């Protein structure tokens, strides 16, 4: 091939000399014409090879089932590969065309070499981009930080490419250049601190499966509360529920605390954990007449009957003096109310009966006695979950007066008793 290129670009100078032109004139005229011929031939080669490669790639993409070749077409890999043949032609032609111009031969030769390195890196980049898009289509990899790994690989390749370009540009041996780079490694580490931290964090996040694309996370420090839409080397993008976007440094995920709701979403229910405060002064023992009245409440009528029989037998067998209610065993309005809430939860259709479900009394506070509902809703969608929880507590709050209980409220001027 080199012989043919040499014949193409060496025949003009002798022809001009035969026509009587001087050495300098013949050199410059042949130079201009040779450059024109080189550019025309390079463009023709590019057009031909681009047509061939793009056509072949498109045909292969249509005939194969895999999506990878389709993504190679989308990322224009064939278009960039088509530049290589004419570029190699130019690389071989420049020394011949500029044979009589040593300075320009060296200068343009370096430019062509640098462009070849950049083009190779660009081709590799399009292949990795196609690989990234292909892996994202696979359910197995859809939630992995593929962007981070691709970015790391490209950073390494660009570092190698810049090393080669620098050595070519300044005629420095690559081993010597690496020695110089080692001397300034502290500066490099300082400049790429976030990138290095991001890379380490990306590896930790991936290995430990801390976060995936599509996860709902909450990170109060950054005001993030929403779905992860992108994981990069340096940052993680979260689309909040108000449709704003929060960008979190990747390394913060391994150094700071955040809440990942994936476990809840993958479970069989979403937890309801909320309490009401019962006024302590309204809690008391119940008399027989009051128990008979509460038996009208369908959900607890059987419970009151069975408990009343059990308590009466105990008090009778132990000869308890019931002239004072505190003696022996007794039923309280809070205990009956707690049982009512439990039965109500078991009969509520929106809760998962296979998961924990209870109504419990928490430690008393200066604001009253907390009565907490602990259950799991079948529907985990935000709006439906909030509706179920509100519906349950609407009923519970409305039920409080039926048990002669009171909900604690802070006294203000508006609810002071009228004299």
C-alpha cells in the first residue's frame, strides 16, 4: 500500500521540473496539489467505508435478535470507525507529501497521531455507551450503577490516552512521563478527590446493594425524599415526590445515614404506626350497668361476656370484697377500648392480617396515655396508604366518647370552660 501512495504523491514534482519550473516553485505547487488530492481521496474513502460499515451494521442489527448491535447503530459506532481508514491513509501520506518540508512534516505527523488516539478513544466510548444502554435493558442490571463503572473505565482510558498524546506532542518517553506524573500525584489526587471518592463509594454501593435505580430513599441532610433516577460516579439524582430533583454526592451514601424504603416496598405491607393521647383522668373502672351498655357494640360483646364471667369467678373464688371497685380484678374503659380497636383492625379490609397487628399502650407522658396502633396496610401506594391510615384514625377518634374517655388537647383560650 505504501508503494502505491508514494507513486501517487511523487509524480507531480518531476513533471513540474520537466516543465521548467524552479525547485521551490515545483515543491510548493506539488504540495498544494498533493494536499488537495489527499483530502479528496480521504473523503472518498470515508464516504465509501461509512456507507459499507453503516449498511452492514444496519443489516446485522435487523437480522439479529440481540439489541446490542441496534445500540451500536444508535451510538454511531460505525460512523466513527469509518474515519480510521482515511486517517491511516493520511498518516501514511503526510511524510511523503511533506518530504521537503521537515518542520511541517513533524508538526502534521504529530497532529495526525494525536487525532488517531482521540478517535480510538471515541470509538471505545461509543462501544461502552452501547454496552451501558444494553445492560440497562436487562432486568438483572437495571438497578446497578452501570454509569459509574463506565465512567471509571473511560477516565482510565482517557488518562492513558492523554499520556500517549503528551509523550507524542513533546517527544517525551512515556516511562519518563509516568515518573513526572508520579511526582505530582498528590496534586492529581487533590484535583480528582471527588471522583476517587465517588468511585470507591460506587463500588461499595454496588457490592453491598445499598441503593438501586428506582429505590425510594430519604436523606434529610440533602432534603431528598423520592425515587433514585440516576447513579453516576460523582452524584446520585433523586426525583422528589414534589417533582423537584436533588443531587447527592455519591460518597455521601457511604459516609452519611439515609433511609432506603426498598424493604417496605418488597414486603407484604406498609407499616402504620401512630398513636392518640388519652387523658389520664378519664380512665376508670367500669360498673356492671356500663358493661351491659357496652355489650351493644358488636365487635366486643362476646369479649365482655367472656371476660365478665372469668373475672366474676376469680373474685368469687377468692372472696374479694367488691364494695370497693379497686379490689380484685376489674375491667377498665381504656382496656375495653383497646380491645375494641384491636377487633376493629382485624375486621378492617385494607390491612394485612398475616402481619403483626395490635393496639398497645405506651409509656404515660405529661400529655396523657399514648394508645398506639401498629399494623400493616396491604396497599403500599402513598395515596392509598394515607387514606387507609386516616380512615382508621377517623373511626378511632370518633369512638373515644363511647367509652367515656377523652383525648388530650392543649388548653387554649378558645376551649376554656365558660364561667
